[in-house]
C-alpha cells in the first residue's frame, strides 16, 4: 500500500468514475469534500448530502440499504469521517445488507479541519477494519482501474463491500450542493416515492 502523500488518484476523477452509469444507485455522501465531489459529478434527487453530521454517513447509508433492499446504496465518505464512526462498520458487518457499498476517499488527512494527518497516515487500515467486521469484500484501491472494478460491483447483491481508495492530497474548488436540509430530505423522499414531511 502506498504511503501517505504518494497516492496519485484525483478525488474528483474517482467520484466521477464511481458515479458513471449509476442507474438507480442511491448515494449518501459524507460531510464536506465527498459531498462537493458528488455535486461536481452531477446533482440528482438520488443524492443525499449530509451537512453537519460528521461520522454518520455509513449509518445513514446502512439504514437506507436495510429499508430499500431492492436498491443499490453507495456511501462516499472520507477517511476522517470514517475514523469518527468506526463502530458503523461493525454494525454494517453484523447486519450484512447485500446492497450496501462504502467507498472511503483516503488522503490521510482531516480535510475539513485543516489537513492534519489522520490515523491512516500512521498505518491504520480502514479496509482491514472492514474485513474484520465481516464485509463480504474489503480492499485498498490505488488506481483508476480498481475504481472501475469497484463501480462495476455496485449493482450486484454480493455486499456489503468496502473500498479504501487512496487519493492524493489536494483541495479542489468547492462545488456546494444545496444546504437546505429540509429541501434535501424532501427531494430524496420524493425520489423514493414518499410524500414530503
């Protein structure tokens, strides 16, 4: 596995590849950069962006996957947020929803608080934690071909699956999704066929 600072994948390219030809894929994004990256790849009513809920992306995605077992669900989050919610991996591994995929964009930094080194910069393996949490597949991705292979599994029922995707340290321009939480909730509910509340 590449050391922190050696990764060459660009986060926006990774997210664009993950969301290519997404079909009926439901997306939950973690706080900050993963939401900006998904918005840059194209906003849809199938995107549920989390604002101010650091550490919650996997749990929201897990709940969605359990409630909608017929729909593929992808969570895109960062290493900092995943580290704040490690217990979510154990819960997802215990519940084992076949339609859940988790992609962690790992630059070895806490990007939303000043780019301090995260635990992954010191050798902590998020993929190893997911593997120990009974995920059907868990691995580290270092190239765009690996991202493509992961994307091609998103529609399968062989989950839960986990990818720790190593990305280079960068800070691209923010592409902000809507910040109105009520609007985002109601838009997502309407996309699923539920009335607004």
